[in-house]
C-alpha cells in the first residue's frame, strides 16, 4: 500500500489506466482497426484499396496518439513502421501492420484490466485491514461488529450472483 492507503507501493511503472487519456476514443479506434484487419484477411485488395487502407492505418495511429499519454505515444511510434511513400503497401504488409496495432492495443487493454484488478485487490485488502481494526475484532469479514453481522460486499448489488466476488466498488 502507498502511504495514502491507495494502490500498491513500490511500483515505478505508471498505471496503464491513467495513461489512456481518452479511453472511449482508444476503444473506438481499436474496434475499427480490428474490424479492418478482419476485412483484409477475408478478401484481397486492389491498388486503390491498399492505398486507402494504408491511409486509414496512418490516420488511426495519429488519432490514437491523441488519446494516449506521452509515454504510450512514444512506445506506439517506436513499434509502428511507416509504409513506403512511393507505392501502396502489399496485402501482406497491411495485414502485418494492422495485426501489430491490434496486438498492441489488446496488450494495452490487458494492462489496464490488470491495473484495475490490482487496485481492487489492494482496496479489498485495505478494507479487510480496517475491519480487523474495528472494536470487536471481526475475523475475515465474518462475525458481529458494532452494527451486527457484516454482509459480503457483493450481496444486494444488481447483477451479482450469490457467492460471486464483488466488483471492488465499495461506495
């Protein structure tokens, strides 16, 4: 825990969830890029189609940069190789570029999910620590405290089945 009781102490790497300044935009572009990759896989493109897809790919990169923190923009630029300005890229070049971008975005999304999960676990651990510090010494979230028995976090939340863990939203 950090000194403020939030997050995990000792992590020098920035939280991926905080590095995506415009998550809605990044998700939309990611979905579009994935759809384009599926299209390129299913049918060959003519010269005009390849030129158009190369342009869409470059614009997608530029739009993604607008929604990301500078560290992620730098990383994206390092891994994205530009197409030759003299001729339209081949189908294979386009598939590779699109697949690379989709893979990078999926890695980003997994990093965000992992960071959110770690924050939830840290908050849950902090909550349990605070419960144990209460008068009456509640054990593992069970037993009676000043207000009676403590219900599991997930009970009473819509869409949560009994016995399933909570979402980490305690307020």
